[in-house]
C-alpha cells in the first residue's frame, strides 16, 4: 500500500526542517570556532617575538615574564566578571568588544617604543581574551541542537589549538620577511576581518535565541541572587579541574622541550616539535571525544580514562628509560588523552550549570585556566632551574590525576542529583 500524498509531503517537510536546523547549527559552530581560534591566536600575541624585544629594547626575561603575568591576571579576573555581563546583555556584543580589544592590543604592540607600550598591549590582549569562554559557550549551549553539542565543543577546542599553533608561525614568519611591527599590523588585520565576519553573520550567533528568563530559573521557580551559583560545590570543583589540567598544559608548553633535551640529549631542533605534536594529538583527541559525548552519560569516566592515559605516557617520558625519539613521541601522544577529555569536560560543566547562569558559570570555571597558567609556570620553571627535569613530566602527570579526582566528584554530584530528582 503506497503512502498518501499528505504523509509524503509531511515527511519531505520534516527532512527539509532537519536539514535547515543542521545548517544553522553548523554555521553557529563554525563562527564560534573562528572566534575562539582568533582568541588563542592573540593569546600568543607577544611571546613569539620576545627575542626581538630583547634585541630592540634591552629587556630581561624577568620583565618579559611579567608581561605574561599581566595578561593572565587581567584575563582571569575579567573572565570571571565577564560571565555576569554575558548573562545580562548577551554574548554577541561582548564578543564584538573582545575582538576590538585584540585589535587595540595589536596596534599598541605595533606602536610600542619600549616596555610601557608592550605592557599596554599585554593588558589589552588579556582584556580581550577574558570574555571568550563564557560568550562562546553561552552561544553554543543556546543555539546548537543537543545532539550536536558534543561536536560543537570538539570544534571549539580544536580551533583553540589551531590558533595557538598558527600564532608563532604568523608572527615569526612576517617578522622574518620585514619588521616585527608589520607582524602586529597583520594581527590587527586578522582581528578586524574576524570581527567583520561575525557582524556580517550576526544572526547565527544571537544568543537571545532560546534564552531562559533573565534572573530566574528556566521553566519557572523563584528568582535567585545572581551570585547564588557560587554556593554550588560543583562550580568550584570544575574550577579546580581546570586549574589542574592547565597546570599540566603549562608545564608541557613551556618546559617539555628543554626537559627532554636534558633527560635524553635530544637537540632543540627535535624537541621543539614536541609541543606542536602535543597540540596536534590533542586536536585528534578532541575529534574523537566529540563523538563519545553523545553516547555516554557518565562523562567523568571518559575524562578519567583519557587523562589517565596521558598521565601514564608522561610518567614513562619522565623515567628516562625510553629511547630518545620514543620519549619525544610519548610526550606528544599524551596530548591525545587530554584532547579526548575536552568535549566531555565542557559538557560536564554544562550539566553542572544552573539554568540561566551559563555565562557566569563558564566565566568562573574557565578563570581556573588562567590561574593554572599564572601559578604553575613559575613552579615548573623553578624545578627546571634546579635540575629536576623529570619533575616536569611527573608533576604534569600528578596534576592530571588531581584533575581526574575533581571531575569524578563533579560527575558524582550530578548523578546523585539526577537520581534524587527521579525519586
């Protein structure tokens, strides 16, 4: 018996609606990924050209290190505060303002005549970096279909890794062709182009779509104080999770290369690629992690397995027992484990966030990232100064294991709350 014309027309309409929804999701995911990649690109606005600043301005490494500290302090404090602004006025205008700040930071760096100009650039870049996580995740959570959120988080993480990877290549490459000031004119242009694209496609990042009533709970209920979410243990456990995992990342990004050289006698021309390999393996892990998120309820278990794998690889690297090239490969491959955990981590935070407070929760939680970078680097640097090369890898592994503990506690609380609700 053939289907009626009415049912066929309904089926076709449903297929068209599904395709249209998919196109909207993919456009939003792509635009937010572009914005996030741009933020990580400007995250490394100054460090790749530190040698040029030493040459032209006679600066010390301590002075240059203070530029990084200023960036992270402003970014960390601003990230926690910007979540409140995102929840109040929306993510889209905050995202525009952040990109304008990156352009201003690039202009300040291009015009710098000494340390003061570079400090201004660091401060503006930190201010620009601050709102991205609360703004990005607010847009994704409110606009992307639940079935595609895992992939959205995966693309978000991958784009950040790519931004980190491209910044040194761009800055050093343009500087080699001409002058480092021209490189900063180029980064300003990058920010302006991305801002223009987001304004052009502004409807796709309008987070008022599907927005919960301001100041209250989705679906009714009593109004809560805007700071009420700070009483939730899950929020601070997520913060601690970011702190520990970023501490591990900071050690690998900053010190894996010299530590491998000391432990295994590898030349800098080889160890320099370890961080790049770590980031690329992390990107591959994020792709795989995006598929797992939609299929698993207890996300903390994925996080535990993935990060435990990374910790084992880092411990093996730090033993000094492996053949040199295998040790470098082991350190790089650890990035796959941390990348695999990324989408599950972001979904876990979504589940822990009370309705209507997405920006505030993500802003507070992700400020743990800036705190981890700011505090861990001096500790691991001191270890390297004292000849504790293996401590770079063993310390990173320990930080990842502490992160697993934080994730397990968050997941346990969410699971218990769901069980109580069903009962």
